[in-house]
């Protein structure tokens, strides 16, 4: 693997929480790729471009070392490597994700600029001030956000940027919603925008942008025309129980977003000099 680090911490989760490794099991990945494509976040590459535009505005420069937090299949990392002619350190705890990302990186000639690191983001195997910027798209939903933000503030150099998007709680978000996301989406918590701002400022970071982007989310009102056919084939391959688990996950999230109680936000913060 990329820079030779292979010591992911074991995933221990409370019983009411679905494990991340279970959410992104082989069938889970198949379900996610069907819904999202190789960018494992809503909005595909457009969302990556939107975050990059804002990061450039606030000073992200070419030839940087960028940490990609929970890189999954690596589509945002490859975009960053190309657009910023940069080295991207791709941290993810999932071997299967890294294997798939590795194949795509080589196919696109980017293996030497997208370095894969198997680790948990709560304990980054990087020294202090190791990178010029940190980047993440829609993955902090699965993590202990306070711990991860502390790690990011540690590894990004002074004056470096932390740019990320994540799912957020909005007015009306209920304890039942939180329990449903824990059960179906491996989410220990969802922050509101003010809670995120407080967490960033608590790490001594300067918050440059905190933008509710919920309106940019496109939750399809109707299933794709061939959804039924896809689900029949999925159940044939993985079983009815697995299909029901994936459907429950999609339904849980859809109902929170379409009710306006959950959404999506973009943040840019700077490490003080
Ligand atoms: C929603 S995907 C990330 C999407 C990716 N950033 C993208 O935009 O394509 C979630 C990823 O987070 C990883 N992940 C979740 N919790 C993690 C943790 N604590 N440490 C490292 N990786 C984690 C999972 O293995 C999975 O690959």
C-alpha cells in the first residue's frame, strides 16, 4: 500500500450502531456504487468541484500535500491530484476500498500521486504539520467528529486549510432520526452547523466558511426506471435480507432529508499561523 503503513485500528462499535465495515461490505459497496457512482457522496464530481472552488478562493494552492479523509474509491483524490498537481494522502480504514481505488489510480496513471494509507482517521499515522491541507466529503457522518477534527488540526501545517462537506442535522431533527441513522448508516452523531463551527473553533481554527448546501442535494423523487430489475438481481446475488437492509438504509436517509430535518453543509477552516 502507498506509504507502507498497514495498521488500521479494529472497529469497535456499540450494539445500537451499524458498523462502518458492515455498511461498506461487498454488497454495501455494490448498492452504493449503483446509487452514487465512484464518488461516494451526493452530487458526484460537481460537489467535489464546488468544494475545490471555495478552497481555491481561500488559498488552496497547486503542488500541495493534501490529506483525503476517508478516501473510499478515490474519485475525489484523483480529481485533487489532477487539478492541483498535488500529492494526495488517501486515508481509509477499508482494504476493499483501497484495492478498488488502487486499480483506478493505476488505470488513470495517478498511483504515485494518490498514496493509500490504511488507518482510522481518529488516529492518523502522520506527524504534526505533515500536510498543507485536509479534505473530506461526506464521511465524517461515520466518525467521532471531535476526535477527527482534533487530528486534522494537528496534522495540517500553520496557515493550511481544512475543507470538507458533511451531513448535518437541521431544525426538527429528532432523537428517533439520530437512532435511525445509527442503526442504518453507521452514524454515531450528526452535528448542526453551529455545533460544527464550535468544534472547529474549539480546535483554535479560523472558520472561513460554513455553508448550508442542502438545496444542492438532489434526492431523486422517483426510483430509476430499472430499479426493480436491479433489486431483483441484487436479492438473487446477496439474499432478501441483504436487500432489506440496504433498502432500510436508503429509506431512513431519504425520509430525514426529504423532511428537511437533515441536510448537507460545506466548511472551510484555516489553521492559525
Ligand atoms: C461515504 S464514504 C466516503 C466518500 C468519499 N469521501 C468520497 O467522496 O468518495 C465513507 C468511507 O469512509 C470510510 N470510513 C468511515 N469511517 C472511517 C474511519 N473512522 N476511519 C477511516 N475511514 C473511515 C469508509 O471505509 C468508507 O470508505
